[in-house]
């Protein structure tokens, strides 16, 4: 049973955005607050740079504004330089563990799923991160969008064996 | 200082900070930047229903849930203490087009005339909130990531499948905004 699960689940812990290697170190649960702190900064940037604005997303897809292209482009450049330096200098984590990277494997889901997400992104004006910042900004009705996104993920999980990958 | 912070932040500041989240998470604990997997963890925690895709130890990924919890708190802090009194500036062509569809309130980041509990009881609101949310959840998991996991983390690590995914996101978005959304907004 365990074996079967590993075969079908080609995404988990390798292709997905989850942490790929399991840490040998066991930390108390409250260590996770450091990630919450990073999230707080991310949430503030989302709002202050209007990344969570439905209007900014429409302007992006109508080529009426450079803003979102600038944000994502700068983030990729800064991220790429950082990843390059981490690899080059073999930088370790604050706990002295090695930082690891896993190559993503191509599957057709990146095209089909990508197109489907793109359609949803332009309707809601939000990708998953901004949905939570929108909720925090007081747009309480966004809880419905988040619940529906959970339902979408659940339906994908239910029918993934039948979908082309 | 506080004056500068309450103004809308330029793209290069926001982009640089978001870019720096990538190494910060890696250095704090070898975590790969990503958000949409949280929707999966939430399903795994609440409704695993014997589906193999949701039967894994989601608690091991709880850092990611703390991360989005932080985003939510960041949204609250920013709105309560750092918000700008000026209205959001919108491209005049977009404002003109939206006015045709009866969307005239540009005061918030989220258009209240489209995304509210009242709007949920209209066909347009139902399609946009429930339908749109569903496509986001289904599509991101099918693609194996969202703007964070693919467009930022994946491209930073020069993963070509992430480039394929990112291009697909953009094509989907262009199709929706320019060809399909006008029909939905007209409902």
C-alpha cells in the first residue's frame, strides 16, 4: 500500500513546492514563527505595492501598466542571484544544514494546469498568496474565494489519476 | 519615514523584497518559497477522505501554514497602520471600461462591487468568487505551483518546467481578461 502511494504520488515532496529534504533536526513547533515573521513582511509588501489589487492584475493583462511585470521581474532577478550565490558559496542554513535544490520534472500539467490557473488569476485578481492578504486587509468575503480554491484543489486530488499529466 | 512607508511602494522595492524572501526561507531552514501547496495541506488536514493525494503528514509542512498566517497578519498590519489616504490610481482606459459594466467604486484594492457577500447572490459575483477561486485552486495544484512556486522560486532556480508553467499562467490570464471577462462582467 505504501509502495503504491509513492508510485502514484509523483508530486509530493519533489515536484511540489514543499520542503524537499526532511530535516534531521527536530525543532519545537514554535520555531515555525520565524516563517510567520517572513510572511508578515510579505503580506505588508503585497498591500503596500498593491500586488493584491484586482485592478493592477487587470492592467497587467491589458498591458496598461508595467507595475506587476516590474515586481515579478525584479523578484526573479534578485531570487536568481541569491540562489546562485547560495549554490556557489555553499551557504548553509542557520542550523548548519545543507541547502538543497531539486530539479522540477516537466509534465503536461504545467501547461493545462497553468492555463486553468491563469484564467482564475485574471478573474479573482489574486493568486493564492494575495488571497490571504486580501482577507487580512478586511475583504472578508474573500473567505468564499479561498474556500472555493480549497475545493478546486480537493477536486484535483480526487481526479488526478484521470487527468493527463 | 512613516510618510514614505504609507505611500504605495514602487515595483523595484516590492520586487527586491519578494526576491529576498527566496534566500531568507532557504537560510532559515531549507524551505522552498511557495504558497499554493497550503491549499493542499488544508485539504489534507480537514478533508483527506482516503484520497492518496491528501494522505501524507501535512504537519511536516506546517511551516508553510505559519507563512500564510503571517501574510494574513501582514495584511491586517498594513491596512491598519500603513495605509495611504489617497485613492488607488487606475489606468483611465480601465476605469472607463469598468464603468460600462457598472463598476464605479475604485476606492479599495478589492472591488467591493464584485467581491462581497452581497455580490455572491448575483450570477456575476457567484461566477467570479466561486468559479474563479475554484480555477485558482484546481489550476495551481495541477500545475504544481503558483506565481510564488513556479514564477519566482522555480525561475530563480532556472527550472525550465517553471518557465513553461509561468508562460501558461500568462496566456490564461490574457485570454480571460481580454476575451472572456468582458462577457462575465456584462452579466
